[in-house]
C-alpha cells in the first residue's frame, strides 16, 4: 500500500495580520508541515520559534478539501477542532482547553450520520452520549 501524501498546513489568521496578509494567506500561502515543530506539546513556527496563535487548516497535498481545522493560542490547542473525511464530510468536532479535549466531542460516519459522542473533562473521557 502506498504511503498517504504528507499534510500541507495553511495558516488562516494570526493576530496582527492586516487585510492584505490575511487575503494572501487565504489565496496563496501554502506551508509545509516542515515549517512547524512541536516542543513539549506546543506548536511553534520553525523559523521564528514563536508559538502559533490562530486557526490552521490541514489538507492532503494536492487536495482542495480541508482534512483538519484547529485553533491554537500560544502554541496550545484551544477552542474548536474539526476533522473531515476525504469526501469532505465532518468526522469529528470538539473543543480543546489547555491543550486537552474538553466537553462534548461528536463523531459522524462518512455519510454524515452521527455515531455518538464522548464527554471529556480535563482530557479524560467520562461517558458516551
């Protein structure tokens, strides 16, 4: 079986971005996973060594569809996190708090049928809904 293509990361918004920079990021700026690094569970820009703040979308190389959308603040996963199937259907949606899953996480199959959910407290699943 052939290896899956490596994901490509695209920063969508970062604090302090002016309108032109934001549009450039949306329209043309494609960054490789090699532009980022994880240290002690936090995501950093490789060149600047600054922690990532903003929304990052991941897609499979050459694909137009998003496979993952994540929100970061000071390098930590925080806020909305979504994953998608190759057909574009939502697979998982939940929130992070302090780099840990928090609250209800919902799961769907490839046809969009809700499979259920897990309720997280401080990163630990407490029960299925």
